[in-house]
C-alpha cells in the first residue's frame, strides 16, 4: 500500500484542520503562517523571547526580547516536552532516561540555585548573619530610654528586640515594667523564649502594651494558643498580637497600620482629638481580622482613599454591614480585597456596589466593567517546594499540576476514554498567569498526511495585545472560564487563595447538611403481585441481552422478537419517549427501567439524592460535585490540612464505569485541574478500609426493585467480592498503581475470583467477626438509599417498571459499610458466569444459569426464592 500523500497546499491544510482551527481560536490571519511553520517545523520562539528566573528561582517567566510584537502579528510553535496518560506518569519518570531530570529543571524543583530548606538564598543568609544579633541588648534599651526622656515624663516606649538571642533568663533580667512603665510596643520576634508561664508573667506586667510580637519563638510551638489567650486576658489594652488584631483593637492598631505610629512615634498625642483623620492609605492585609474595630469608620477616617483588606476572614461582620461601612468612605478610590472573599466572588458586583472606586486589586474599574475582567492576578503564586528527602520523580509529580495541560483524542467513531496530559517545553512552561494576558496558547493536532494516526501535537502561541520589549508574556490559565464556572475557586490550583473564604463556605454547607433530618422509612404493604394473565398464558419477553436469551427457561416466560407484542421489555438500551414512539412501546408494557433512575446510577445525582434526604449519613463518605461545590470542597480540604487530618480524595467521573478517569490524590491542585477532563465528584477516600489478606476489596450486591411507591426491594442472597491484586498501602508512589487501589479487575489487571462462601469464612476467621453482624448494616444502608430516592424523586414511581441494580459497598476498618455507587445492571453477566453459594440464611445454592429464572420469578411472579426483602 502506498503511504498517504503529505499535505502540501494551504487549502488542503484548512480543509483537513478546519474544525481544529476553529476550536483553537487561532485568528484566520495567522492560519497561513501556522501552516508554513508546521510544514517546516520552525521553532523560532528563541529569537523573540527570553526566559528569566523569578521568585528566587522557584519559577520562570517569559519576557519579550524582540523590540515589538503587535497583536496577532505572529504565531509560534511550542513543542511538548512530556506527553502521557495519568496512570503512566510516575512509571515514565522512573523509567525514561533523563525525563525526571528535565522535568525537574523545567518545573524548578531541582534545587540548582543553592537555596536552603527555609527558602533563603545565599545572599539572604549573609544578611541574616550580618544582622547585629550580637549588639548589646542594654545598649538598645538605653537608646530607647533616652528617646522616652525627650518625649517627656509620660513618654511612650517602643522596644525592638528582634533576633537578639533572648532566652527566658535574659527576658527576666531586663526588668521591662520598671524601666519602661509606658511601654506600648514590644518586638521579641525570633528569639529563644521557651517557658510559657514565665513569658506571660513578664509581658503581662507591661500593663500599657498595645502590641507585642513573639513570632518564631520556641514557646509558641508548644503553647501558642495558651500564650495568646493569657496575654489578651492579662493586658486589656493589647490591640495587636503577633501581627494579628485582637478583640480589643481600636485606634492604636489602625494608626499603626496607617503608618502614623512607629518606633519614632509610639503613641498618639493626648491633645489630638481626631488622631486618624489624616490617614489616606490603610493596609490591613493579613491581620486575622474577624470583626472590624469600631474606630474603622468614615467619621474617624474621612480622608481614607486606599484600603487593603486582603487576607482577613471578616466573618464577624455581615456582608451587608461591610457594604454599609465601605460605602460611607466617600473618598475611597482604591480597594484591595480577597476575591472570593467577604464581599463575594464577583469583581463586577463589587465595582458596581462601590461606584466611586477607580481601581480594584490594582485593576482599573473601567477595565473591569468594560471587559468583565477578573482581579485574581494579585494572589500569591503557588511555587513548587524542594525536598531533599524525595526522589526527583516524586518532586515532579508534586509540581506538575502547575504546568500540565490536557486534550482528549477523538476520531469519527468515538472519543478516547482516557485524556492525554502534556507539559509544554521550557519556553511554553515559562508563560505565567495574568487576567490581563497578552498571549493565548492552545493545543493543535497537526495531521501532515490528513490522518489521525500520523498526527503530531504541538501548542501554538500568539499575541492578543501589542507587546513591547521587556514586557512579561502571560496567558490566562482559565481562558473562557467565567465565575459561573467557579473561576475564583479554580484559581486555587495555581494560587494561594484566601482559606478563610472557603472554610466559611464549607462550614455553611456542613450546617446545611446537618440540618437535614433522615427521611423516615415507610414500610407500606406490598403493592405488586404476579402479573401472569388470568387465562394462564405465558408472558412474552422481548430482550436484546444474550444472558436473558440463553438462561431464561421458565415456562411462564416466552421470548419474542417483536417488542410490540411483548408483555415485558428487558433491554440494555435506554428507553426514553423518543424510543417509545419509534418502537411503539406502550405505557402498559413492563420495562426493566425506572423513570429518573439517574438519581441513583449517576454518581453526582446519587450523592445529591442522599444529601437531600439524609443530610450527611455516616455510610456516605464526604462527597462534592466539583461542578457546583468546589468552594465547599476546598474549605473541607483546608480544614483537614490545618488539623493534620488525612486528606486523600478520590475523583470519579459522573457517569463512567470501570474506574475510567478515576484518580486518588492528596493534592488540591490536582483535584482542581482534573476537572478539565470532564465533570466529576470528589469523595473522601476511605484510607482505612477493611482488608482481606492485606488487600483492598469491595462487594457487589444485586438489588431487585419491584416498586418505588411503596418501596419494595429485594436483595439477592449472593454478592460478589472484588479484590485488588496488590497489598494495600498508602505510600505516595502506590497512588498510581491501579492494582493496589482499585478492585474492578474485570477490565484491567489479573482477575481473581473467589466464591462468596469461601470469602465469608476466611474473612470471619481473619478478623474474628461474624458476617451476620455486618450483613444487617449493609441491608439497612441499601434500604436507606432507595428510600432516599423515593422520597426526593417521587417521579421514579411507575407501576410498569421493574429493574436490577448493582450496589457497590466497601467496609471500613470498623466493618461499617460505605456506599460507593449504584449501577444499572440489566445483564448480570457475573451472576450468570459463576455458580455461587448463598451465605446469609439457609436457602442453598444458586446456579449461575438459574439466575434470571430467580430474577424474573421475583419481579414478575411475586416469588422470593433466593432473595431477601429489605
């Protein structure tokens, strides 16, 4: 066969790549230039750009080195330095020669700039060493006493005793209260204080203190909160502790932040009646403020024009109160505030509510209103951290989510189930984020022979604004994603967004769930009986499922190839109104599906159904729909991190099986970035599951549903054990091992089958438990799942519906069941494949080929052989 001809004409290029060109957003004026560079494999970015280290070598940025580049004037090819499927990432880093080294250098985790573990470079360490820590403490105190005398007999004192090696004994020998009776500020930052009781005693004797700093002293590692509480209780005048505002904060704290008070001017002149009226700039950022001081008002600070409130929870003041206060500052021109934050997550709303503002977070309000621009660029960037105890491969895995991009391949027949992730080369990876970006980048699949199998993927880069020499070249990491798609929350993947906002969102959500009362289970009399006709004729069954055709042998049922003539439609196809009309199915024919069963079989709907009916029951792991509750998840994540709790999560696509695109991670950046490969739920991973011979397992139960009003369901006496192949571990490297953390081995890995009876006997012996104690908990949980669906979605009721669902259950280390998912299960392939023995009760053995005889007998004849009512 002759090889396919290469594309040599521009018109052919456009014809083959038309959809790709449109999807990438590449301006038409650049199409011909792109074609030329692709054909000649021209990578000429090095002539236009320079890569510079920033953030002390922990990041790089891209700078224009050409004199000028006008909007949409050029397009550049960017090669991909690493392309992979996520499950293969760690393996490739360990096995492909030189890959880990290149990625570590590209992602700035190779430590090649000689930074120490504290993040201080050599020059910074030299400055620390040169700092006069050996200066005589008494000399510093004498200078301050001289300044106090100059201020008068009642003059206030301000002592700067930072980094002087002061220990408990030295602090006691300083006799601060007697030497400085009017001490208002005491800075003991980064000394060697250790005894909490002694420190509290010495400091609280300084009764006029307004501010004290004890940061980075050993005493706070052991007794931080106790020291804080004791100092605040013992010094009623204290307004600032360790840079944070106390509940007593007032004019002094505001004056300090406004630059009026400092070591040269420790306190207000007692003759000044309005000491803050001249403040124009007030920086309150990162002061842990919950309630704004009463002195923070337009009447006290009428001249305020620039205000920074970033990094404060402000959760003690209502949003309405904050708006009222801010609107009162008639001279306020510039505002900096967390977005999302106490004023909401919309920059446009803030600007519209404060029409006098000229800038918000250093972006002009006119630009925000005209372009709908966001104001996230001032957030602190996440930088990869070097860790000498980790391998290069592990460090790259930790840093890669700051650099990865993704695409999914598709041909005429189907879309690829597994997404492709890639890292752009050094030039492309140096593009940092800005919401005032001047470049756009997009993946582009070039098919030089016109066929997908010969395609080569690049990224392409072009200017979207005029760029001058020396300007940083940036892109919008969330291009096209607006606030309705949770833009502010998604920026947490790259930036240190305000934790307090997300924690507040989570707390509100948790209280909402806790307020839900579980729906009471109503056990009404059975509504269904045998549907056999009175004349004794058999029921006609239409099916497209081979297992039913092969194994349904009961004389009460006769197969038919005409769906219109069937009493029962048992199909693997979704039967909606369109299918009903096309096939001619009536509303008097029995169908093996329930209306709106998506509320059970789609993972995000299942969690929502349970939450609405039961709040947050113990048998459902904390679960978040990332498309709607990302902020709440981030808050939960931050709380767990701050409390030192396990923070391992599993991400699952809404509606895919066989663990496709399912990931286990403890990285918040990974969680957020994985949203890019499709809608997902994020569920708290069961980090301590019950194990069987050291391996993880789950259980597949089969539920036969006769009715949803009333709920009439039966549990098959047998269940199937699904075992992981590897020994269970929580080592980080294992999170990429499918056969360690996943149990569905029917499709990937070695399949180990174990009969139900054998499993139960061995499990009881291994753990010294009785399965009859565990089984009722599983039954109760499954019943609750279907009761929830019936209560929340009464539209599921249909007297002509019957169905089988697979229920996947996992046990934790206390042998308490956890619901994993519910699956529509019309064929029960596994049930027909094996002879399985009942282990709960004494109803004997179900032979695989008899399974559908049991199912049809239960659902359509009202029998209960080999099933247990729930």
